């Protein structure tokens, strides 16, 4: 049987970590992101970890590239209106494919050609049993997200207030990326079929997407207390736990990635550097992602366009059993149409779990909003995520 984890987590310690980092402006690939990485490295070193700050290359944003691609969708509609139907169809189809490639963590050819990469920092700390044959990777990210009008939660709150039973039955988040890809795709189809209706609908969707991404690119960066300094605070608390109560037989990597808000930039670099040395049969990933809302939850899968459940479902069952044994309420069955760092681990074949948190409207509290400040974090949910993750670590270290 695994040694039980401690039942108490220092809420003041969690709050102190979040309060120290939230005032730092931390867009991906920025000086602020670097300062945060250095602070985290120091905090983990002070708690007994062996720490490396890995300098990587990543794109600093997703919105400018997607704004440009969406504008190409509008341009394809203009070509169709001018009678250049073949050019319009080709441009629309290629644009839709490029958007799908970008948002789904493909090769991202358009970004590679049009956007320079910059420096980002991944903090990689080692603790636990350094000689252990098994490895648990616990993920967080320390960059912060841009705001924008598109993230306004009014519609979801309205649905929750008017139709609470319906909202409770919906366990997959809205397909917000579908219209973005549909815009240029409809332009291409309309051009082939000589349909002004389809072409006009595609042009309208592409124009709306262009405006939305332009707004995101110009909007301020959130303080990012819930998303995702709650997870960083969890890493620091777990470092303390593993130092105070060593776990035998399990090597633990505490990883805070950069450029997550540019759609997994830091995690892609971590995978390129570390996956060749991490065997899927002896490695597990727990991703702490925005765990400061009122209700702790576990994602079953994710995908902006096509939904993919995470690899190795038996790991999710283990996490659920650990939660039940600890008396931790854990909401299950949720799937996200956004993307997190977990998708990179899952595609690598690793057993993967994402712990998130939701409010009464099944939303991440203060998501991509300037109200994402330390005062609005539910620290007890963060503590529950820490306790659960420690229990999972000890269960992996001492399998039945």
C-alpha cells in the first residue's frame, strides 16, 4: 500500500507564491516570463529540488498568425466575387488547412514561415527518488494569457441561469474553433459551387475571426493568478511535500513550461528535449491547469477540432480512486475544445491526466480576464489538487 499523503496543505504558502508572481507581466517569450521562471527555479531549489532552467525557442503568440489567416479567408471571398473561382477555392482550402494545422498542434507551417521564434524558459526540477525506475511529470505553466472580448463569459452564465439542467448535461465545452476553420472552408466550397450564399457566410465568419484575433493580439495580459499560477503554487507545495515525506521508487519532475498561452510552445520544446529519455511504460503525466476555481475536476480528453481522449484511461481511473480514498470531490466526464500541454504528452503515448477546476457555470473562473487576480483564487481547490497529486505519486511509486 502507498504511504498516505498529508491531508493539510499550507494555504498561506500557496497564496504567497501566487501573490509573488501575479504582479509580473508574463506574456509568452517575454522578460516577465523569464523573471517568473527564475523565481520559480529559486523557490524549487530552496525546497531541495535539482533545478534547470531550459532555454527554448517558441512563438510568442497565436493571435497574429490566426488573424492573418482569417484575413486570407476574406481575401478568398473577394477573389470569388471577382470571378476567380479556382483561385478562391484554392486559397480558401489552403487557409482552412493552415488554421487547422495551427490550432491542433500540427507542424504549424504558416507560423514557421511568417513569425520569428523567441526565447522561452521551461523550469525543470527533479525531486523524489532520483534513481527510481518510474517517473511522474507534474506540469504547470507560468506565462499568462491575453484578454479579449471573445472571452466574455456572459453567454455561458446566461445559459446556466436560464437552463441549469441543460448546462449540467453538457460536458464538452463549446466548439469555439469550428467557425474559424469553417470561414475559409465555406468560401472554398462556395467558389466551387458558385454559391454566393456559402461564399458570403464564409466571408462573414472569416471577417469576425479576423476582428476577434486582432482584438486578442492588442489586448492586455491577464495577471494569470488562476491560469496558471495556481499550478505553479502547486508545484512549490509538492516540492515541499516530497522533501518532507520522501517518496521511494519514483522520480518526480516538476515542470513549469513557458509559452503555453501561445498554444503549447514550451511543452513542445520539452517534448523534443525529454521524450526520447522518458519511456511511456514507466512515465506518467499530471497536468495542473487552472485549479483555483471552486470545483476540482478532471478532463477526459481535449481537441479544438477532433476530440481525443487522453492515452491510457486506466490512469484516470487510478486518479479517481485516489480522490475517493482521500475524500476529495472530483468532477469527471468533462472534455475541452481548447488545448492544453496535456495533448503533447498524450500524443506521445504517456498516461496523462489533466486536473482543472470549474465554477457553477462549468467555466474556468476569470478565464482570460483582468479579474484573474490572487484575491479571486479559491485556495482550497488548489490545496485539494496538491493533495490528490501527491497521493497519485505515492500510488504510482507503490503499485498493487
